[in-house]
C-alpha cells in the first residue's frame, strides 16, 4: 500500500515537498487543520520561518494533535525550520514547539540568507554516494541525546541530520535538490508506523 504523507502547509516551502512526494508516486496531502492528520503515515514539517510556523500551529490547534499522532506511531520529518520545531530544546524560538525529539537545535546558527551554502555529506543510511545538501539560514543540531542518533555531519563534525525512531530532522533542504534519497528514507520510516508506539532506534548513538 502506498504511504499517505502529509506536508504541513501553513508557511514555508511545503509545495516543493509535495512535488517530490508526488514524483515518487506518494499520496501527498497538504495539512492545515487537525482533522487532516487522520490516516496519515507520516508528516513533513517544511523549512520556512520557525516562529511563524509555531505561531500558526498554535493558532490552528495543531501542536497537540501532531504530538499525539507522533507518540502513537506517525513518522515526522522536520527540515530546517521543521527540525527546530521537532527539537526538545530550540535556542532562539520564542514559543514552545513540538518538543518530540531528543536533540537541541540552535536557530540561524550559520547566519543570514546571504550565508547560505551547499555541501556534500556522507550519509551512511543513504548509501555510499555523497548527498549534496542545500543550507539556507540553517540551524545546527547542538546536541544529540541518547534516544537519538546522528545521520550526517559537516566535515568539521557539526551535526546536520539526526533520527530518533520514526522522527527525522535535517538542517538542510532535501526538497530543493533532484536527489530524492532522503524522501525515500523517510518513506521507509513512515511504512513502519504500525510498529509499537514510541519505538526507538536500536542503533546506538555515535560516541
């Protein structure tokens, strides 16, 4: 059965995620209201302005329903701003996010829009071929807690992708490249949504 994936469509580059998912043959749904979370296997929270997305999620009563669905098996992937909202602690966010994932994230850690950059990453979970990542006003993952694991770092060791069970956080924008491997990886997490709630990755966090 094809996965049914929602993309939070309140602000940011949600249309780009929807386009990638549909190219992959996925039933992609734009999510703006709590009832649209029903029957989803996974939810992507896109890049954009994290404080604006958090404010709109609060206004449209989405924070608690997303938390509850994630805690009962729905996969959630946060890209850039979305990673900030997933984090247990997010420096610089002026309100509470989802606080689902055992990571700490710092907003705009790499600077302003003019400081955007691209980098080739080694991501063992995606195979041996480097992943070309686009960073735009990117956050960084300052801490990866014991429940989570690092998936990718920059050459200086800065963590830019992490996973905790069916939760995925990337500091960059996979939807802005032609490489669909991260979306495909997320689909494998979403496909396992019927596993026991709050399942954690069995792989140890890197030392």
